[in-house]
C-alpha cells in the first residue's frame, strides 16, 4: 500500500500517533535492569533520527508511533513522540521494535 498522494506519510503518522493518544494508560518502557547501563552505556545521538516504533502500553496493547530516536545503546532505543493535543511522550523500547524512516 502506498502513501496518500495529497498528504504523503503525514496521514499515516497522524493516525498511528492518534491510536497511541487514545490509550488510557501510559507507555511501558524498559527498566534500568533491562537497559543494563553498566555494561552497555547510553550513546546520545549527534542528530535526531525519525523512527517508527511499536510501543507497549500498560493495558497490554501495542501502538505504532512515529517520532525520533535521541539516544540508544546496543539493545534499546529511547523514542520521543507527540500526540494530537501536543503532549510529549517518551519511552525506552527494544531496538528490534524500532525502524528508521
């Protein structure tokens, strides 16, 4: 399926982030133990990368969000995104759940 000719990928981004916005629970990020920062330190980004990521929520659901990766280590990525009302959200997720766009 291609992108919308009039709005490009902006429509897909809006719809995905809207799905994340209607969740009544917060995203569930990785714990410090899962990040294992002592053996695998965080590397801050020199530039923010646009990404899509499957984000788990406290109610057991997943939503695909579009945002930016601002720091990571070899196993996880810190993803930041905004929802429709301008609320900023962020969470650490496994690197396999993130795709650069």
